[in-house]
């Protein structure tokens, strides 16, 4: 699943994505920490990985594997 960064708090490392269907999706700090990224910019395109229960486990760039 992909979306665009709508908000990102660098001090708390959490934020909100705007998905392609217009839905807002909040992501927690641990999902950002799992990405290996250091910062996200507003408007940046990202991919969201979820576990079997549907919880967001990682936020990465679409070009990352």
C-alpha cells in the first residue's frame, strides 16, 4: 500500500499518510524506526508494510525492498 506523507513529527517519529483513495492513515514511531530512514518530507511518496493483523510495521520509500 502506498501513500503520501501528510504530516511527520521528527521528534516523535510518527505521522499521517494520505492514501491514494483519500483515506488518512496514522503510523507509529516503531514503523518509522523499522524503515532505516532518518526523515520524511511532506508530500513524499512512501510504502506501508503491515503484519498479518493489519498493524503498520514499516514505512519505506517505494524504491526500497
